C-alpha cells in the first residue's frame, strides 16, 4: 500500500536511532528546529529589545496554525507554558459558592488535570470523578452525572493510560442542555485525531506541543469559544493578558479580547517558535490523513498483540481509540526496558502496560517488527510459550 505520509520520515533525525513508537509521550524533533532556534538567538543577539516586534508577530502566527488545525476562529487560541497554567486559569474564572458548585470529571484524567480539579474542592467545588471500566469512560454514567448543578465538565478526549477516545460530542450536548461548560483536554488527541471545535461546539480546549503535535516541550494552548471567553475573567493574571500590554497601565486590568485574556506573563518565545515547526508538519500532512493511517496501523498492532494473548487496554474498535496501543502482560515493564535497549523507543505506564504510538513517519514493517520483538522478548522471559502467530503481513 502506498503511504504518502512516509515522505515526512526524513524530517525527523530521531528516527536514525531506530523505530520510534513514543509520539504519545514525546514526539521526535523536526529537522528544522535547530534553524528556528538559531534564528531566535540571532534576533535576540543582533536586535535586543527591538526583536519583540517580530516575535509578537511570530507568536500570533503560531497560534494561527493551531486555529487552522482545530477550525477555530482567529484570536480564539492562546499560547502558554503548559496545561497546568492554562487549565488553572480557566478554573480561576469559576465561582463554586453558588448553586452551580459541581465539577464533573473522570478517573482517567492525566495527573496534572486530576490535581487541578481536586484542588477546586478547597474553594468550594464538589468534584465528581466518574469511574471508568477497562480504562474507558463509562459514557452513560458520565452523562447521568452532568446535572443542573454542574458548572464545568472537565474531561480528557483520549485517555493517556488506554488511548480510549471519548464521545466528546455527546458530553458537550449534555453539558449544554443543562447550562454547563466543557473543558476538553486534547493532549492525547490533537495531531492524530481530528478536532473541529466549531462542529463540536466545545467551550474550552487545552493541550500542548509535546506529543502528537511534534513541537517539543514548552508550549501549551487554550482554545476558548469567543462568546465563552468574553464572559470569563481569570484571576490568574499577567501583563500580556491586558488589551494593550505595552501601554503598561495600572489596575484594573482591561482584558485582551478573546483567548488573549488567558495569556499571563512574558511568553516563552523560544519554545513557541520551536513548537511551530512540528505544528506545521502536522498541518501540512493533514490530520485526516494521519488519522486514517493511525487507525490502520493501530489495528495491525492490536491484532498481533491479541494473537499473543496480551491484554488490550481500552476499546478494541479503532474508531474509539486515539493513536496509541496499550497492552499488558506478565513482565510488561521489564519488556519495555528491553525493547528500548534493542532500539525500539516506547514506554510503560503503571496500571496500564506497554504503550506504543505509531505516527505519520512509521512504516508497516516497523509495526510488524515490534510485535515480533515483543514476542521474542516474552519468550526470553518465559512469559510466552511456543511460536504464536504474528500480525498481518507476517
């Protein structure tokens, strides 16, 4: 099968080390990152403070790439350091002392978000973390938990421990039916699962550059629906959240329009221009094409591991999975370390298992090879008897 996305393979020097199955945890570095950072350094060195004029334009361009990826209106995406800060700013807007005092979430949230949501209990929120089944959201139970006392539904789009994909449309519809807002954590979906914020009608989306968006560490993003943003007043503030930061006006703050009000202090320009290199590759390749390939390769991996008797975390139906495969078996943590030693970059999560994340640069042969390698490692550990059938194409 022709795979046009492999044309991007040479853009990632990291792949010279061997098969890279870790885009779900840290995407490989695009080859243009050193040039982008060198340009930033040269501008700083030669222009000093004057460089800010160009940097501000560049930051607006970075946000615009994300707006294009998410079909978001201009000015609706703000850049920040990470999800902790950006989601924290959203939470700082909410008053939990009134009749809407409930925050509905799940037990599948990434620790950052889990910590943040639970911390709202100290200021009056009643947090309801809906239990999951097989590391997958119990959708009926989640929808039932959203009621007229709910102020915010804060949920992950794709679970990091299982790659289970949430039916976000159903959650948004139910939340809006009772007048609640939805904050969607897209860190494990953006870049590999299409996300159209207008079609979904979601209120707020957070995520970052580290994973499938291939932007490296240091850039978070927040999408805020314009009509929602205009009604939110974050208490976690910075001078860049002012409508005219370089006017240096004293309090009270006049919030920047749209998502701009969620920008705090001086932005990390170097991290944002670095992240843009990955964002542009994803935008050029097209998330729809990436998703089609991802589903095909995820199915290939799942078939191979199921044939080995491994336990699959999350749904077996690739339509309800993100871009990674999470499988567990006796000795999975030890096997992960051995795979890395043999040149297969992957990772392990306690309570979940071995995680493998193929991306646009991954070949089918690499998928088959890692399935075979896991079988060989397990046989070496005494955890797999005989010679089990491999996945498709073997």
